[in-house]
């Protein structure tokens, strides 16, 4: 406008952010023109002025203002309207609408350095580049950052982002001492729009605070709403009851099928979000995302965070179809955004996702996610928490499946040592850890260690759960296999005959475990050169398996 100022006979600036400010500006103009303070008279006065004037209606973001009541009805003059409301574009003539995007990176760096009164050295440009990237090149946020750096003695380009992360709301609310008439801060400009949102949409944007701001799939929420399972695990001694209640209240706001779309449209209409129809996903500018975080009441952040994690957990698809894999990858992207929050609910969600990867054969992804879970659990709930030990055991199993026997062995030894200290030798989890380590020893060729540990497991299981329990029988089978591998064929034969007899009594002749026991015994007979017995038992196994 300044560049082409000589083209206009007059330039009038109207603050269209509210009814009061707009009416006040019109009254001021009427008073100055000597035509009174009636808004309609001022509008008609402008319409009668056959000159090339310019009226600027700035910040027309209130959808309750009918702007056409203020715009002169004539074929001369010029009108500029700035607004976040998408529907304002309906007022523009064809080809006269301009969508103002974020600054280019180069322009944002230049603006930041100018307002911060910093030299444009290569070092400063590199530091400024990191800042504008974090702010998404948002013009007002970049301007605020530059002004804040310029007047704050302890804040410089090198530590601005640290200041920002610690004092986010204070900096977003920093009012620049500028010479122009724009008085909104980054946060106040956002908050004005936030206050106009419906309650469900406010709740939705607060939930999205704890997700990756880029490409949030709406399917997360629709899947969560359709979920019919349990929101707590079988061993969850301290379920997040408040977060579960909060989640159910959130989902209750979107009972109608079109409710999600209504909220998305509401966010996009006032430029708080963008929507990809192709991917059915919602995206937020980093600054909008940061401002939305500050709308959550102090002390309720953890509850909303846990609510978001519960929604993610509900949305995990259990299937093996290609679209399920794709969606699980999207969920992993969302979950990765909140790793830094260090909340147990997050870890449960990540553990569930890792287990899904493992079940689907995605062992590398499972291993990577399980390692992250374990590292965070050690920080959050400590080395000796049952959930941490369970994660160590799960990771060891994944190492084992990937053929990383050395890493599996080391982790299983650590798990067993900790479980003996914490829950004792006879706890089922300890016995399972001993059994797993024995199998790993066997596969590593450490047969003496495997045999010793398997004998200990078998003795303890007989004492704790009895001779005929499936786990006891499995321990007997494992020990018999180790005997055979050690060349102790007579001991292997006796134990396998005992196992077979018990399995027939407990689970029947045709059970898979019984058939496996028959096959093992046949192999041992063969190794003992009892070929007739081996042949007879092998034929029996084959006949039964054909029937099944």
C-alpha cells in the first residue's frame, strides 16, 4: 500500500476485529467529515465520494459481523479485507482473492535478524534458520521472536528456542512496542479465534496438541469411537480412570456421524488448521499447535495427554491387511511425537504397537520400538518395575526371533537376576524367565548350563503348579531334548516316555503337544537304535496327524 500510496485519494483503515472497534472507527470518520456518527451515513458518504479511495477492513475474523453493512455500495473506490475466515473469499470478485501463506524461509530469516538487531553473518543466519523453522515461518511469531530477542538481555539467537520451550505462553503473549497500530500478540490472535470455536472443536484441538501436528488421520478418532474392547490391561493395577472418563466424554461429543467433519470444517473456516481430502488428515501450523497447548488448564495436561494415548491405543488395528500395516505406520508417527512426555500411558500404547509389529512379523520395527519403550521405562518407572522387566523379556524374545542370540542371552540373564530379587524364585514370571534362558543357552550350544537351569525349572514347577500342569510337562520336554543333545539318550528316553504318558492322560492322544511328544520319543528311539519302536511310533504319529 505504501508503495502505491500516490494512487489513492484517501486511505482509511478500519479495525474489523469486533462490532465495537469497527463501529468506533466509522464514528471517528463521520465526526471528522462532519456528517455525524451514524454508521449508515458514513458508508453512504464514502459511496458518494467519486474518487479512488481505499478502505482497509483488517482482522475481519468475527463471523457474526455482516461486513456488507459497512462496505460502500458503489462502482468506484477500492476495498481490502484481511481475514482468517475462509468464507470471506465469497465477497471477492473473481481473481481478486489472495491467500497469504507463511513467509519464505529467506524472508523469515531476514525479518528475524532485522527485528533482533543482529548482523547477517553466516553464523547468525544458521541460528536464525533453526528458529524460523521451529516457528513454521509464521510472520507474527517470527516478528515476536525478533523483537523479544532484541529487548531481552539474557536471550539471544543461540538460546531463543530454549527460552521459547520454557516460557512458551509468555513469549507468545509478548506485545511488540511497534510504531504501527497492530496490538495483537501471537497468542491473543489465536485465542480470539479459539474462543469462537464450539466446545467439541476446542476439545478436539486440545487432544491434537499431543499428536504430531502434521497429517493427523481422522481415522484415529473414528476407530477409537468404534472400539469395543477394554481400555486397561489385565495387570493394570493403577488404571487411568480420570483419563478414561475424559476420553468417553470427548467421544460422546461426536456421536453423530458428521460431527468430526463439522469440527474440521470449523477449524479450517477460521484458518486454525488445514485438511487433506485425499488423505483424510488434519494439519496444524507449529505456532497454532503451540498456542493450543496453552489453552489446557494448568494441572490437566497429563490427563489430556493420557486421553490422547488411550485414543491411539483404541485405534490400533489388529489385522494383517495392507491397509492395517499402513495405518499402524501412521500411528507410529503420531506416537513418536509424544515420546518426550514420559507418561506410562504412552509406554503402554508403544508396547501394544510393538507387540502388533511382532505378531505381524515386522521384527525390525518391533525391536526398534521395544528398545525405545525399555529406555523410557527405565527413566520413568525404574529398572525393577514389573512392566520394565516384562519389556526386557519381550525385547529378548524379539532378539531371539531375529537370531541375535547373544543379545537375547544377556538380556534374559539380567531379567532372571532382577526377578529373583524382586518377586522370588517361585513366581511364574521368574520360572518363565528361567525356561526362556535355558532355551537360549541350548540354542547357543551351552548345553550344560541349559540342562542345569531346566532341571531347576522342572523341580520348581512341580512344587508350585504340580506334575500335570502343561508348563511342567513343557519343562520335562525341554529337559529331555537337552538330554538327547548331550548324548544322554537313556535319560532322554525315560523322561520322554513319562511326558507322553502324562500328556495322553491330561490332553488326550490327538492333542498337538501329545503328537510332538510322540515324535520326540520316536527320534530318541532312533538315536538309541531301537528302530522297530521308532518306526511303530513314527507311523502312529503320521496316521494321527493325517486324521487331524
